[in-house]
C-alpha cells in the first residue's frame, strides 16, 4: 500500500494497549458529526485513535473539536487508493509495533454513528477469548464478520501469517472485487489458519438468512446494542421496506436528527 505522512502523532501511541485504527475519507477537511463522535466514543472507551485518512483536501483534518482528546489522536494522511483495507494496512505498516497490542480495532466511517455509547460492544470485545472479533456477523453470500468494525486480540496481528495477510494486500480498483478478495477472503484466511472468531451480534439475531444485517436488520441492530445506521440506508431508504422509518426511530431512540450526522 502507498505510504502515508503523519499529520499529528499522539505521544501515548507508543505504549497504548488499546488502539483503534479508523479508515477515513471525506471530500473536505471539515468533519461530519458522525466522524467526530466515532473518535470521541473510542477515546472514551480508553482507545488511542489512529485516523488513516484518504481525504485529498489540503490542510489538517477538522477533528480537534468538541471533546476530542488531542493527546490520544494520531492522524495519518495517505493517497486515496486501496479503500479501507489499504488504510488499515498503511497504519500497520507505518506503526508496526501496533500489531503486538492486546486490543486493536479496525473501524471505518461508512456508517452513521455511533449514535449512542459504544460501551457494550467494547466490553464484549475486551472480554472475548477469540483471536478475531466483529461487531456484526453476516451470512450474506457467505458467513463473515462485516469489516466496518472488527477487532484483534492477544497480539495476533504480529503472528507471521496474519502479518503477511496485511503486508501483501494489493490495490484492487473494483469495490466488489475488493469485498470478495479481502472481506470474504479474510474469513477464508482465518479458517485456513485456525484463528478463532466471534461476533457481538450474529445475523440470526436480527435478520433471516441471506440478508444484510446493516440494511434489512438495522432496527434490530439498534435494539441489540449496535449504535450505527448504514449511511447508504439513510440516503437510500428504498433499500429495505422499513428504510423510511430510520429518521423517526433514530430521533425517538437517541434524540437526534440522523440527517445532521451524515
């Protein structure tokens, strides 16, 4: 993956046991309420946050606002290639010592939120004995941990085969091909190399087999403690029969206008 340049670096990153790598893109340096809230909730959970950004606008990202802790924030800027997997790989390449940390999250900014606290999912992640954890498991096309929010425990990222997976990522220009090779392919990789996996929410708890939980099970996911709504669903409520209810349900549950978060 293309190398990045450091915009700002937290002094605590060198020793932090809990780290969140956030794959990020925005058209301008001004940041959405959703992105700012994601950073602050991760920090409130005790995580050093590394934002690996492909924003092409000049100037620093507008993240030093509200209650973002600048002392627990690192920003890495990189070319806009490789999608989210490229951003995570670039962060690991720039900070190889992070592979050995006991709690490493890989998160992206493709969903709206967190609209509420992340305390329940983070507690589940931190208590798991599995090597690889996911916020949501889906069986759409094949069973896999959805890539928008995954975690790695016990320094597993430093193990030879796992490190090689991330080091050998190549740029895939087609997003569907990327999903097939690296989201579904990562599941095959964990099975082939006997890594244990688990999820905070399994698809069977929120949708029928074969359906995407973040689209067709969005309301049940909120009830299960996943405080996110897929941004694509906010913009295209026709993707599921209940999509038109998103603004009303979010307002009733969280007291916010979801349109102000995108």
